[in-house]
C-alpha cells in the first residue's frame, strides 16, 4: 500500500508541478520561450507559415490584378453598347492608376504601422464593391466611379506594392522564388479568369460577369485574408525563412521598431539620395507603361487585326500562363545569377514581344504570331515584375519597406496613367497602335541599360551580382 500511496500521492503531484513551469513560467524567460515555444507551435504548423502567406498573396493578386486588367475585355461590349471612345475609357483606366499611385505610399505606411490584416482585406472589399457595382453601369461617369475609383483604391490597399512589402518580412534566402510565386498570381488570373470572364460575357452579358466577379471577391477573398493573414514569423512562433533561431538571426538582421514609425516624408528623405531608388523608380515607370498599355489595349488590337474575341481571350490567357512560368522561373534564376541580370534578360524578352506584336497585322493575322507574342510577353512580364520587387527588397527590405514600395508605386502607376489613354488617343487620331507600341519597345531597351548600369543594391549591403546571403 505504501508503494501505491507513493505513486498516487507523491509522484502525480510532482509530475503536475513539473508541467506548470512549461506553460506559465517561460513567459518570464524570453531565452527559453524563444526556443521551446517555437517548437511547440511548429508541431501545429508543420510547414513554414510564410508559404501560407505566399498562397494568400498569390490568390489575392490573381483576382485583384485581373480586376484591373479585365478592363480591356469589358471595353469591347461597353464600346459596342454605348459607343464610348477608347480615349474616354482609357482615361477611366488612368484614373484607376492615378488613385493607385496617390494612395500607394499611405497604404504602405499603414502596412508598416498596423500590419497586413489591417490593410489588405479592405482592399478586397473596395475591389469587390467596384466590380459588383459594374452591374449598374449606364453612363460614362459610372465607369469612372465604380471601376476607376473603387478598383484604384482597392488595388492600392491590396496590390503589387503591399504584397511585395509583406514578403521581406517572411523571406530572405528564398525571396526571389517566393516573390515569383506571388506575382505569378497575375498570370494565373489572366490564364483562367480572362477566358472565364469572356465566356460569361458571351453567354450572360457583361453586367452578370461583373456581378459574379464582384460577389466572389467580397464573399470569399476578403474574409479569407482577414482570417489567415499574419504580420511576421514571430507571430506564429517561427523565424525568418523557417530557419532555426541562430540561422534566422544571421539571415535577417533587423532592428525592431527603428523604422516602422517613420512618416512618408521621413522615409522619402532617407531614400531620395540613393541611386538604386531612382533606378527602381524608372524601372517601375517602364513596367507600368508597358504592362498597363498592352493589357488595356490588347483585346481591342487583336480584334482590329482580325482575331475573334474568343481567340483574343486565349492569347491573353496563354500570356497569363507564361507569366506564371516567368515569375517563378526568373525569380529562381535571380536568386542564382543576380537581380540586375535577370531584369535585363526580362526586358530583352519585352523588346522581342513588341516586335512580334507589331508584325501580326502584316502576317495575315494567323494565330501563331499571337501565341508567340503570348510566350515572349508572359515570360518577360513575369520576370520584370518579380525582379523589380526583389531588387527593391534587396535594397530597402529592412527599412520601412511598405512605404518605400508605396513610393515606387507612384512611378509604376505613372506609367499606367500615361500609357493607356495615350495609346487610346493616338489610335483615335491615327487608327493605329504602331506609335504607342514603338514607345514601349524603346522603354524596354532603356530598362536593360538601367538594370545593368544604374541600379546597385548598396543601401543594405546586398550584392548586385546575386541575392543577399547570410
């Protein structure tokens, strides 16, 4: 009986006493919590939570950016029904990009201060309201309000800049491929959503297409972002890149709290004398001009040269597929050979795609040149976006990066503001896209020079010949 009494009255309380410090007392010992707490939480999340963030950003980019670029598909029935000019609709697109530019730095600053969950879901709400409201369009000012303003504001809160700013919080060693996966969402959106939108328009009309799209963003995307987004690996008891503590500290030295309270003006004052910032700003303008001009006018151009609307949507969809490949593959390559070289190569593909695009009219509009354009454009566009975002993170990823990306967004959006209405107006006067497409070709050539000779990631000590190393 003494043996039974020993185990039941002495050992069991002793075992309970030993367990209590593992739950309560470790809070008072950060060096213990930094190791033991993480191990306990990793058993709940067997994979690095950063990859869940990548998945969320991928999905959000797919639907939000397609909301912008699907403007080109919706233009065709809008022009047919109301007779609005391409220049007038291009100005609505420019308004969308202008608001995206103006709000970008503020969205980045909010993200720096309050984290992604306080910003990104509101972007989905605004985009969803704008799209669903498209059902009620009956006047040109409705286009400016619902598509120009709501989608412009929504993509500023949850678009390229904000999602690019989230990733350096989670990745350093695999930043290139993580960025590539996220930005490939743009291509996936074009690949799957563009043909779906075109079929919805063909079978049910453009109003129903807007309504379905908007309800999906409002009802699914916004709640998912609010529930699952997190700020940093520390929130999940993990470390940068999912590495053990010593490796993570070496890979991502960061002084918490030293930059995140700075205003937009203070951040700009710090980066304005950095050559890399202005090189990235120029590249951002070039990317914005190329991407938004081509995608806002491509469906119209392909129909003009003799393609059916269905074939045009297939060309856009294939470009989306290759955008995915370009984003991931060139992102991975940039981790190996360096961001500037990867960016120059991507700009070179952009030059070739314009040459092919201009030649379609003179080849009797067979489908093959259109699909060749899709391959070159998709690979190049995916590469330039991924390389640009990774170059910015290499230079400024540890210094109020959300605000920096917001400032660079102004330049990207500047290209989007100038390009589409300029192309539309020139077409209205000349009946041709030769001039605007030629301007894009020259800009992409200049992008090669900027990438190789003007950019240098000296701000944070990251090498220009390759990705940052621990």
